[in-house]
């Protein structure tokens, strides 16, 4: 049984008030709240186990190393990677994509080559490729988005040429809530011998990830969006690519031997993990992944889809309501009449409702939609139908003011 009250008790922040009103937290697409177990695991490690990992011969270092590498195995199981060598710890999705853009770009992309992205990408999956353009004359080809907020797969198929070197695509739009057919996109790309990078930042909190089933070549996600700590994330990569890619950064840990004349590099995954890792955050991430795994994505998904459908149906009763995207996932983006999204968000906040406003780090998509920004309500495994009712009542009150 999905015991929602028990789940909410695991998240103390949900019991607080803002401006004298109960907090309704609908900004989960930006970051999720953290269960008590994650915070306690990290606190325990700082208080009782703290020591730098790897190479230390003393007890605390070896204990911290064990926790760190156990966390890597937890991630491997969570995404069903074939080996822990394919699991690289980063600071988050953004750094993971930048790593691929830098290292894969250096190894495999030459002047005149092309990279396919989509019109619904987060800036984190646009700007790194533009930075690559400052070093290599590579062309970005953009798959368009239809009026109903879905990728035009026929147009995508026409974008492939003999110079296509990579497809980089989000699994779920952080604005539209569109769930993209990643497995189909991977098959299409692989038919042209083109690898695929998946931005799974928005999908990982809501649905199971199986990189072997998807057969994707790279996949990135962030801990803080899946109930884990900030500043920690994961890059999955197939060994056949990672082996041939140069390191992203230089320093300690990523080396084999160093002299003033020559340096050799460590084995995977450490070749891409220069410096002291956030080994406490990896423990927190593993705890968060265990938490959602114990609840099960069938249960989480069922609850969130019901909540999203209910919220969208209630919102549709408000005069002037405009939706953007299909809201396949736990995201609803909207505007009401000509009311500015910032005004809506600011006044909702005074009524205890936390939503996100703006372009959501997707300005090209906003241009495609012909707007400056939206109000975004994004839901999580701990949100309730009662919270949706409070949200609707607050929104109705705000709209009436205009």
C-alpha cells in the first residue's frame, strides 16, 4: 500500500508553514525535498566515518572508501549498468553533459561534424555543445517540437547525415512534461551508428531507468532531483566510449603514474573523477535511491500520474487557462490570460504555494511557444490531492485580483 502520510512523515520540511500558511511545495522539478534517512546517513558519516577515500591505509579511510564504492554499486543497480566502471560520479547532470561534450568532443568530433539535439532541451544540453563549437566547427541540428509539445520524429529521422556524431536528448521535458520515446530514438540513431546521450534529470525521480534495455550510450542525472543531496550526480557511459575518451580534468585520483615528462591515467571510472569526491554526498545519493526503490516506481508513478491528471482537470476550470505541453509526467506548465507568470508565482507564494516561474532554463523552447515564460507546478511522491485543492483555491484567488 502507498502510505502517503507515512511518506510525508519522512520529510519534516513538509510540515512547516510559510507566511502563516501550510507549505505546499510544487517546485519538485527544480529540486526535491530530502527524506530524514538521507540527512541522517550523511550526518552519521560526517560525525563517525569522515576521512578521505581511496589510498588511505587507516581504518576511517577504508571505511569511507567502502561506503563510497557501495554507493557506486547502488547506482549501478538503480540504472542497471553492466559494470561499476560505467558509473562516474559528477556534480550533477550539468557537469555530466559538459564532461561528454568536452571529452567525447575531443576524441570523436572534427570540423564539419554534426550533433543532433531537440528544441525542448534544457540549457545544460545546449550550451555545452555551443562551447564545443568554439573549438571545433561542429553544427547543431535541432529536432523541432510540434504544437502539442512532442518531438517530430519524422523530422528527426531526416536530420541524420554521414557527419552526425551524436544525439543528445532529454528523456522528459522539464517544461512540457513530455515523455520522449528514448528507446525509439536510440534505435533510430544506432541504425546510423550514432551514439545517444540521454538527459535523465527529469525522468529519474518518476520512472525506472534501465540503461541496458534503452541501449543508450550515455545517461546523466542529478541526485538533488531524486530526493538526494545537492552537488552530486551521475554520468553513465558505455565502457567502449569511456575507454577511448580523454580525461575531463586533471589532478589526483585520475592518474596512473606522473612525471614531469609524462602522465598515465587511472582505470575507469576513476579516470574521470579528479580530486577528492563528495564521498558523503554519494552516501546520501545511495540512500535516496534505496528510498525510492523501496517504494517502487509502479506505485510512485501511479500516484503522481493521478495527482497530475487531477490537478490539470481542476486547472482547466479556471477561465483563461492555457496549458503548454501534454503533462505526460508530473509537470504542468500554464499561463492564465495575460497575467504575467512572475506575478502569479509571487502572489501564490504569499498564499503558501511554491511553484516555479520563468523560462525554466529553456529559452529556445519559450521562443518556439511564443512566450516569455510559464508557471510550472511539478509534483513528487509526497504531494497530496489536498495540496492540489489548496493550490487551486489560491490560484483562483490570485486570478480574481486581476
